[in-house]
C-alpha cells in the first residue's frame, strides 16, 4: 500500500504534473483547498480564459 500523505487543508497555490495530468491546488477562504486535475488542452483553455480577465501586472 502506498504511503498516505497528511491531509492538510492549508497551503500555497500550486500546480504539479502527475503523469498526463496537471493537478492544481487552490487554497480557499475559510480553510480547505480546491483540487482540480486537468490535461494539457484543458490547462491551455483555462489559461486563455483567465488571461482575458486578469489585468497585466
């Protein structure tokens, strides 16, 4: 059986590549994290959608 990682709800926003998927973890207000897995095409689409609403720094 694989080693279990502790389930902590807090932490930084992160994205990691696991096999063919990209796992995105976003901290939420009030605790916990939203965890989403996307493939490369979905990640590109998400990038395009977000870049349309985020002002350049």
